[in-house]
C-alpha cells in the first residue's frame, strides 16, 4: 500500500477516488507541528533557557523548538499507524513554501522507514495526479529553509515588539511583521483623509438635441487657459497641484461663462477627430487579482473568496460519484498559463465565438515582485467546462466565483476589442466688446464598439456614446443647424479625499509594495480585524483608536521595522534564501542582533523603551476654548481628554475615528460633565441617580463610585437615548428586577426584569420573555407563574437547507439558535463563527464543522489530578 498525505480531508477524499486500491490517502489537517503557542507547551528541558519564551535559540544558530500541539497528537498517531503499513510514502501537500514546510515536518515526525517521495500538482484532476505520480522528487530543503526563516523571523518580531505594546498601549495586543505594515497603510490613509482639504471647482455642461443622437459637450478652456479638472488637484492634500497652470472657476465664474456661451450661439465645429483604439484583455487571475475582483463584483471578503476557491480547487461532486477540482491552485502570484491550457482556450474560443475572436496564443508577464513563474495562474482545470454546465452542482457563491475565473481565463486568450472614438471640438465666440470676449472651448466625446473581442465573454454592460455626423465648419446650437441647444448649466465639483482601503484594494497595495505573498494576504486581513485594529464600515477598512495608537508608537520608535520598503526587502531576502543565495542564520542574526551599523531588533527595543510615552491621538482643538483635544487608550475603554487637564470622558464604541470631530469630542466631554451631577434621588434608598455614558452606551447608576463595591447600574433599553430619560423612569429601571412574590406551588421567588435578551419573568432557572418593557412593571404574580409554567413551542428556525450529507445521507440544515447560528444533521450540532454569514455556509463547510464537532465529542475527557 502506498500512503499519500495531503493537508485537508476534502482533498484526500477527492484524490483517493482517482487512485486505485494500492493507495491510501490521508490528511494532516495542515501543519502537524509548529512553534509552541504557550509556555506550557515548551518541553521542560528548554524552560530554563533565557530564550525559552521565544522557542528559538537566539544565543546560538536560531534553531527553533517544534512541538506537536495537543489537537494534532491523535492525528499524528493515526498517521504513524498508516506509515507502518505502507510500502511507500508520498507527500502531496500544496506546491507553495507552506506546503513544502508541511511535508518536511511530516517527514521529521513520522520517521518513515519506507521510500519517501514528494509530489506536487496545481489542479486536482485525474490527469494532473497521474502526471505528479510520474514525476516525484525529494523535499526541497531550500524552500523549507526559507519558510522556516520566515516563521522564526515573524516569531522574533512579534514576541519582542508585542510586550512593548502591552506596556505602553494596552495588554493583549500584538505586533507582526506583515500585519503591522498592512495596518500602517490603513492608518496613514486615514491620516491623509483627516488632513485633506476639499476644494471646489466648476465647469459648464451643454446638452444638445441632435435628433436621434443627443449628446453632451463640456467647457474645457476659456481663451488660452485650460479649465481645471480633477487631475489638476493633489490627490493627497486636495489643493491645486504645484505648477498647474489652469483656470479654476467658482460658481459665479461658471455662471458667467455659461451666459456668455449662450449669447454666442450658434457654436462652430472646429475639429473632428476619429480614430480606432484597441482594448486588451487582462491577464488571468492571481490570488491578489481574484480577491480584488471578487470583492468589487461579488462583494466577497478576501477570507470568503479563498474559502470558496479552496472548495473549487479541492473538488466538487459533479454527479457521477467522483469529485474533481474545478480550478487550479488558488495561492499563486503568476499569470502564466500552461501550453495545454492555452491550446484548450483557443479551441474553445474558435468553436464558441468564431475564428475572428482568436488571434493566436497570448502570453502574460507577471508584474509582482519575486513571482513564482513555475506556478500557473488561477484557471478552470477544464476550460470547456462552462459555468452553465456545472451550475446545478455548485452553491450560489461557488458558481459566482467559478464564473468569474472561467470568464477571465477565456477572455485572456481572446482578441482585442476595437472601439471607434470620436472627438469634436466646438467654439463659442462671445460678441466683441462683451465682458467675456475670450473664446469658450467645448468638447464632446463619442465612442462606438466596432468589434467586441474579449468583451463578448465578459458580458460587460457597455453603452455606445453616439455623436451626430458633424463636419468642421458646421454650426450647432440653433434651430437652423438642426442640433438645437437643450440646456447649458454650470456644474460644481469638489475634490475628494483618497478612498479608504477595502480588503481588495489593500491586497493590491500589499502586492504592489512586495509585502507578503499569496498565502499571507488573507491571514493578514483577518489578523488586523480580529485584533480590533481595523473595523469594517460597509466594505471600507477604518482603523480603530487602538490601531492608530499602535502604529503611531511603532512608527515613531521602531520606524524601520514597519517601513514598507523594509518589509518588502525582507520578503526579497526570504526568496533569496529559497534560491540558495543567502544563508538563513546570517539573515536572522543580522535582523535580531544587528550588523554593519544596524543595532538589530533587541538593542533597538532596549534603547527606545525608556523614551516611549503613552500614545495620544490628536483630534483637533476645542471650538470654544482652543485647547487641544486628544484620544487616549485606557485599560478597557477609549477616552477623550482636553489638554493636560484631568477632564476626560469615555468615547462610545460606536463612535469611530472618522466621526470624532472636535465638535463631537467636546459634546462627549460635556455629557461627562453633566454626568457628574445627579438627575435626582431614589425614593427607596435616598441615593443619588446619575445618567452616565460608557463605552457600551448610556446607563443609569445608583449612588457614587466608591471602594465598597460597584454601585447598582442599569443600561438604557435599546433605542432609547439619554435625552429622553426622566427621573421617574430612572427610578423604575433601577428598581429592577422586581419581585412579584412567591410561587405557591414551588415556594420559589418570581421576578420580572430587563436582561441581555430583553424584558423577562423568571423563577429559579426558568425564564420567559415579555413582549415589552412596560409589561415588566405591569405583570402580576399569577400571570407570570402561568407564563413560566407554559412550555413554549420550540419550532426550529431554519435559515438554510443544504441537502443530504454526502456520507451519512442525513439532512443538513443551517439553524438559528439561542446562542447564534449553527449547522445540524439532526444528531450533531456545530456553531458557525460570528464573522460568518450563515446564508453563505456551504455543504463542504458544514460537513467539516460537523466532523470537527464529532471529534471533540469523542475526545477523552481530561483526568483531574488527585491531590495528595
């Protein structure tokens, strides 16, 4: 028996069906071992070493300590049993560095006594697997060394810089080589937006009734002065760019120009230019461009895109009892297509669209730095397999992404689109001696698609911009010309700040800067959001106050380590380690200990730490007093502070950095000031009642803050603002929970109150919801007991039916539960992650969640140590 090991169980199932009985395919579930994630995982023989917390020998040659995590130990045991029965071991993990590293780790821990070969493939199809089996090789030590250097470097970076953030910003924060560079981009874009000054500029638009071909012309110049357009303004500052010799009209100037042009009717056609232009197709997808296209066209996050792409790569059941990969490997930075794929595309194009749509093979050159050209771009494994032909086997999101990949790959081999473009210049000559005697120049543009070429497969919506037949010397604008003027209006414009990054545009910028690699883009985006350094506002990425503070600190004191060029150079050096041109130990030593005038990471931290002050983020100045306003980071909340005074107030969580204007900051401070005065006194206790604003919104407090324990507090009901709170309502809310008496049958007290899930009544551990807050104050004991004793009908809320489980045949559903959405096959339940839209859950994902839940259920419980 030959044992084949891949990373994922889905891939294992697909590949096993391609191979005969002589093969067994098993999954490692990713890395089988790694650096320890906690001190408790470090083997005892290393714990007294000064470098033990890093799990890397920084005093020697940077040898790492690897451990097999607890969740992988049972899996490793199973794999060892399979290896003992095998005649040969084939390591078939992914073809990138990460996959090479996984294979090496498997080799190290399995210690096989049988022949071992490494096989790679970039598509999971029967022919590709057979070709891989015919061309085995050894594990590439250089690729492994490069990946190990990356892992060690990232460990040293994070484990040395993160404690600085704990001391000076907030505990439980983290710094990371790639994540900090990505966060810096997001933060600096927000800083650019804050510094941006909008500038207004105007032009004039003329609309003509050209019979069947109405058209628009725009004022472009007055005399010899060209009118300003958006391109003439600095995209960072919003001001007119230095050296721009253009005319900037205000509203009055535009109105005057419009009136002068109207008085000059009819206008004369001074130039007509017609030319054919060509539009070339784009290259097939890389990881980066796929994430960008899926983000902009399908509204998929980078994480969602890669999850769906992974399912398409690992295999889909096409209804013949055999799973097959529909796309090639989805972590690639190459735009190269194999000769076989290029030929298949040509055949498909000529058959489907005609010979005119194929001018021969097209080859693309990858622009990404250090791209691995041995890989292929992302393409369908079988180009003749159209989206329509597989639609019934795919989920909605799988079909959408496959359609995107298929059309892009086919289009990349099609002929150019040919477009006829026409430019018409018009002159309006005001009467001699008028206030606006200079000639007013207008321009109209038209375009007609003459041959669609690759656009035929993309099916993009495009409207021709038609112009009437015009000749030089002709006139327009009056009835005699046959092309009368319909409207002549000033049109205002305003420069806009640079747009915030979305996940897609941030990935594109990272790729342009040479930061990260295809396998790191999605984890980087997830990390900066999971750490709450960045939040999403629609699809835009907005830095949080903590994210701003982290970057300000790192940029000021450890600038080189979060510099974009530094991070990109690190990637280049890792590539040189993979090629054998750089020694990994020398590289790590220079980074950590310093070299040639560079102090290195450790010494930089030692020198800078005493100089670091707690970061403060400037907000602006108080509109009334002129005092500076700052945001500071507290242990559990964010607060705004006025100058160097003790006057500060908590910033509510929903107020993001772009919303915290000086006016908003002073409003929050004013609310805090009012919160120092009680709104009244509680009748029952005689204690003062305060209305306060906390990070989670407004709340009522009974009594003062003191050292004798927390005073009683009550959050305002959802949707209720502090301005609507009366003293009477505050007293009623602080009186909750309200005792209704004792249940005569059970002897237990019955209460009515307001909780996390709304108004309720309860007896001991039994809760029942009430329809409104008013009912909390109105309901009596008898009614409450009856409600508690009535068992509610628990009809399940089905969010999505996925169909029959591919193995058990049980119906799998996505359900809504008390603690959130989950998947179930009627026997097993598995929670869905909070950041996951339950409507987007696929059958493959549900199967994996249920499988993981089954393993957790079967795992033996830990034995408690008996104390002696």
